[in-house]
């Protein structure tokens, strides 16, 4: 390598490739090793080697997984997921409630005129009324018939 290696370049190679010189690029290896005496490069090498050791321990840890005890698992009480109603059933309930509200809110249909005339002709007030003054009209409207008296 003809150009001198800088500390920043050495730190970048250590950060990218770790603390093992075998993993560094071939053309950079002599320059980084030449700067290994610099305190910043030495500290970066120590940190990278410590990280490499941790990664090697983690990668080499082939601890066997514990065996599953299927009989013990199946002997445990099972929980069932709560049942959900189908979506269309909820929509149907809403539609039925809306229809009930509309039916109850509708005014009752008035009986035909012929039924009104027929009912007033058959049911006469208990007091005979002649004239238009207020007392007579009040007596006509608010005086019960004999059938009404029997109910009271």
C-alpha cells in the first residue's frame, strides 16, 4: 500500500470488519496493524475484540432446548375462545329494532268518516242538548253514558 493510512480509515475498517485482522481487507491489513499502537486505534481494537468474543459465545451456544411434555400440556384445562355472533345477525337485530321504532312512532290511522258518524249516532250523550252555550257543550262532551257509568 503506497498511500499512508489515516487513523480515521483504520477506525472505519475496525468498525466495519471487527477486531480480527483475518477479516480485514488484504490491502488494508498492514496499514491498520501499523497504526495499532495509536491509543484511539488500540481502544477500538479492544472494543471490537470484546464484541467479537461476545458474538462468538452467542453463536456457539448450542444449548439443547428442553423437551416438551405433550401429556402435561394436553392435561391442562383448555380455554375456548368466546363465540362471536355472525356479522349479519347483528345487522339484522339493528334493522329489527329500527323497524320496531318506526312502527311505534307512526300515528294511528284515523277511522273512516263513516265509522265516526256511525259511532256518534249509536251513542248519544246522557243529557239532551239544545243550544250552543258553553255549559251545554261541556255537558255533552264530558257527561258519561250509561255504559261508561257502568265501567266506572
